[in-house]
C-alpha cells in the first residue's frame, strides 16, 4: 500500500498529465477540404472511412477492384457532402496500377494530404502447409503495394505536410494460429513503416505515419472468415473507421481499436519503445541528411 502511494500514484498522475497535455482534441473540420486517397474502399472499413470523410467535407479518391461497388460508394459520398468524389478501379496485385493510381488521384485533386492504405487480398483462416504461391500474393497485395503507393505519393505528401495511414491488425503485433501469411504481411507493415517514421523524424520530413492496430471488426468479409472457427466480440466498423480518421488527423503514431479495453496497454510494448528511444541516441545521421 505504501509502495502504491509513494510510486504508483505519482507515476499515474504524471502519465495522465502527459497524455492529456500532448493530445489535441479532434474536430471534424480538420478534414474539411483535405484531399484523401482511400484504398479498399468498395466495402467494409474502407467504405465507412470514405463516408465519414465525405460528411466532414473532404475530397476523396477511392479504389478497389469492383467498379460497380465503387460507383455506388462515390455517389453516396457526394450525397453525404464530399467536396469531390472519384474512383479508379484496379487490382493492387499490379504494382504498375498502384503507382499510376496515386499519380492520377493526385491530378484529380491537385495534390494529396492523406493516403489511407487499407486493402487486403482475400484470405481465409487455414493452417499453413506449403502454399508459397499464396504467401507471395499476400505479401505483394498486403505489403508491397503499400510501399509502392507510399513511394508514389511521397512527393505530394511532402508538399502538403501530409499523412500516411496504414491499416493493420492485432495479428501484426502478436501471433495467433491460422493466419500465418496475413500475419507476416501485417508484421512487415510495422517493420517497414515504423522504420520510415523514424527516418522522417531524423531527416525532418513532415509526413506523419499512423499504424492502426485493429481487433475483430464486424465487416461482412471478416464475419464470414471467422464464422465457425472462433467467437470473439466484433467491434462496429463505423466507429472503427472514425477512430482511424481521428488518429490520422491528430498525426498519432499508432491507433488501437478493439472491443477489449486492455489491448492497447498489453500490445503497446513499452520495452520496445524504450529500446527504440535509447538506440536512436547512438545515431549520427550526417551522412544521410542533405544540407
Ligand atoms: P473487406 O474485405 O470488407 O474490404 C477489403 C477491401 O479491399 C475491399 O474494398 C476490396 O474490394 C479490396 N480488395 C480486395 N482485394 C483487392 C485487390 N486485389 N486489389 C485491390 N483491392 C482489393 O475488409 P475489412 O474492411 O474487414 O478490412 C479492412 C482492413 O482492416 C484490412 O487491412 C484488414 O486487414 C484490417 N483489419 C480488419 C479486421 C476485421 O476484423 N474486419 C481485423 C483487423 C484488421 P474489391 O474486392 O472490390 O477489390
Ligand atoms: C478482413 C477481411 C479480415 C479478415 C479477412 C480473414 C481475419 C479475421 C483478420 C484479424 C484479427 C484476428 C484472431 C487472428 C486474427 N478478410 N480474412 C480476416 C482471415 C480476423 N482478423 O486480423 N483475430 C486471430 C482480429 C485481429
């Protein structure tokens, strides 16, 4: 009890004080007139993000493979109040499409303020045996295309001091059975984009990177994928989409969204953060920084 009073309580007060002093309030006007690209926007969380952004008065360019669905989403976006709404259909298996898509999106809106990377290739829960072909496809669509899209958007994002938003999963921070390839692709996103975030910090590139760590969300695809294999409460896709946009607008490093309140604390990994902070101090970046 004495230990609690002497150490834990002051630490808690310090932590809460720090948390609230450095965390701005989100206001929907933050997105008004912003030029936002959303991938995987024909259904699920991507579609809900497009709807929220439209209500907030953003410009949106959406993509996915299904032209028919995108058409419907775009017309609803316009009804909801989007400053402008366009779609470009194509597959993220094709890296040339990924690159051209960003360039075209930039031309449609006269620049890009936010790039939301959300699409994944179809995957079902299964044991990994020897399916290297499907692993390669998962890595290409869920990871490599994210890198290609970011590279293509970076010149525009630098100009606007913009943001990259990477939609990941708890399966990109911890391991569970039946999702080996999917999990590998989500861990890869953390390795790559968290490194790039540090490089941006050390080279004064003002492009924020927000990694979103989601638990089970009630999209049609996810509910079908887990049905009969595991039951855990699924959080609502509408709120999930809003939390991603809030975190992105506030330029947070990470957003956690799950139905269990302990998830952000348990997956937040203070050990990793301390090690990363300490290792940064050993660097001399002179060789890599211009002027
Ligand atoms: P959905 O299946 O509802 O949506 C996936 C989107 O990606 C669709 O718009 C789909 O459109 C598009 N897509 C699929 N294949 C391709 C392709 N080859 N090229 C381009 N686009 C493609 O998924 P969710 O909304 O549930 O998930 C969205 C994100 O959230 C993902 O990154 C996922 O990993 C993450 N997440 C979701 C969880 C959940 O429980 N729902 C849990 C944790 C993370 P189309 O088929 O028309 O191409
Ligand atoms: C969206 C679209 C999600 C999925 C999908 C599969 C799974 C469903 C992703 C997770 C979480 C998870 C417990 C492992 C992973 N198509 N196809 C999914 C298979 C659950 N997914 O990322 N939960 C075990 C919820 C975090």
